[in-house]
C-alpha cells in the first residue's frame, strides 16, 4: 500500500500496452502524471474490445477492468478510487468509468464527484468519433486513499528508468 504498490498498479496498465506493442499492434505509449495525483496511460494499439462478451454479457472493457485474471487489479475490491477508460475503435470513441471497481457515471471530473452506479446493466457509451483508422486506449486513474498510504506517490525517476528500458527492449 506504499509507493511501490502504487507503481505496481501503474505497470499493470502500462504492461497491457506493452503487450500490444510486442504483438505488433502498438506504435506508441504515453504516460502522463497529472497534477491532481492521477496517472494516465495512452496507447496507439488495437483498443480494448468493445463488443459484448457472450459468457458474461459485459463489454470487453468492463471484463478487462472488473474480472480477475482478465486485465488488471482495478475490479471489485479495486485499488482505484476512480478509473476512466476511453477506447478508439470502429470509428468511435467509447468510454466507461469505475468507482472502486463498480461501473457507472461520475457527475464531474474529480474522483470525489457524485457517482451513479449502473443498476440494470452496464453501459459502454459512445462519446464521439475517432479519426479514420485511429485505434487505441486511454486509461486514467486516481489511486484509492483508503488503500494506499498518504505518502504513496508515483516515482518519476523510477518510471522514467523503467519506461526507457522497456522502450529499448520493445521495438
């Protein structure tokens, strides 16, 4: 629950983008540390699947962020107070938000904005058009202060060093 754990969660997201690059599907990964303490990972890869997964009835995005062994550590019992994901795929921009692993909608841009969970079914919403041929995923999350220690922080030097090493190893 310290800075090391916080960095591990960040690398869970970055590693998904790296896997896309290793598979020949990604061309760029950007990591942004925001002034409000959130972190954002953007890639130019295939984009998380948006179709409904037949076994669960959930979109691929929701499966990745809520089901154990499907994508990360951000589902039920999540490490993030808020997580926003946007996917460019099929000419559209799709979006979904999560509050401590529960999908729903925030009233504003801050992690403590009013949150309305999905009640009947989840909704992966179309929020715009993606540029022709553009695909990729953007994930921004705020670590949960109920989980992480008050002094937990993303280590810029550690992030820079590991990102540099990864860039040399992954074409």
